[in-house]
């Protein structure tokens, strides 16, 4: 059940790096990096914080696709 994200793109639009974003969110830079790589699914609280920081809908940052069980 992969959760895809455009976090890196959103950061680039604001011109901020992972460290700056992590400070804005109150998480570690490693957490931001892990989310960007798809290795960590953030809490709903963090998802909402990110959407507010970027002033976009959650769906503009995160998308979910169900895996096809027939494959």
C-alpha cells in the first residue's frame, strides 16, 4: 500500500531545504528525508502540518494507490 508524495517538489517551490522544513514541522531532518524516499508514512498530524506549511490540499502532497492483489 504505497503512499506517494511530492514533498521534494513542494520544498523546491518554497526554496527550503530538508533541515528548514524539519524545523518548521518539529521533526528531524531524517524524518523528512525518509518521507521523501517513501520509507516512512507520516502521522496525520504531520501530514496536516505539511499541507498548512505549503498552503495546499493534503492530496497535492500525498496520494495513495491500492496494490492489485491479482498480480
